[in-house]
C-alpha cells in the first residue's frame, strides 16, 4: 500500500506530478498513459507491464512530447507507428475490443512501469524495482485524477501493481466475468477490479484459452458499459 501522504494527492497536484516525472534527464521519456485528449475523464483504466516503444529524440522537446501525448494523439500516433513500422500488437487489438463498448465512458491505457523498453527483460533488476515504485505513484495519481469506476490489470506486473495499489489480492485466472473484487479509495465510490493474463497471450498458464481472450474482454466491456450507464442515470435522478 502507498503511504497516507501519497494517498492525499489531489487531482491538480497529481497532474503536475505526472508531467514532472515523465520528463527524464536522459533516455526515453516516461509514458504515464497512452495518448488521449480525454485522459483526465477516463472511467476505466487498463494496466499492463510497460510501454514497448522508447521515444525522445523523435520530438523537438519535452513540451512537444507532452503536447502530443495529451492534446494531439494523431501526431503522437504517427511518430509511434513510424517507430513500430505500422504494426499493431495483439495487446492493442484485444484492448480495442474491450474498449469499443466503453467509448462513451473512456478507457485509458497505463502500465505498472512507465519507462518504455523493447522488452521487459532488457531492464536491469534494480532499474525495474525503481521504475515499478515510480509506476505505483503514477497509478495513484491517475486514480486521483480520473476517479475510475473500474480497473483492468493484465500480466504479472500489471496485476501485482494494482493489487498493491488497492491492497486487494487479485487472481488473473479466476474467470474474468466471475470476478467481483472492489477497492476503496479516499473520497471515491468503490472501484471494480479485474485481473487477466497478459493480453499478448504470452506467458499464460497451461490450459488457458488465449483464443477466448477477445470475446471475454468484449463481454466485460459491454457489462461495464451497461453498469456505467445505470450509474449515470442514478446520478441524474
């Protein structure tokens, strides 16, 4: 669990923290979330391991990077696709199925570690530990800003980070639609928590049906969309 002082981050201070921590002195800029102009209002967070494409010199300055990340996703995505050769990952495709029913609510992708690397294994153990601690603060800041209704964690590091954040043990192998964990954050309605193996399908337990991932994620997205509509209706009343 994060300390009480860290838990008191208000939304304004949390946003300033995100910008400050993302501006590294050298190496790739940290990426606290995927590019999205509506990131502050996302009702659902998806937490993975870490971004796979380091970016720094592709932008004229950190200000240009942050502007593209938060205000001009089209230009950010153009740079990102150029670095990846235009390829779409299985993770991205599966998140798209989950997010499609939740378009009105907003889905924001983030990670346990905000430092991009081509593979998780290339980070030194000490660097991983340090970045996971920073990542936990980033997650806390995003919760303070977005006040999400639900969080979906996937992969070992993502599930562990959300478990630590919420103080609630999560099991990615409990059937996704049967999960019922909730977390309490100060001043917020309870947040629904879901855990899943990594959406790439890599490293899943023997017997887990990777082929069903897309269908299960879409079903969860539809269920969350319906519950969020009910929540909005209740607030209006």
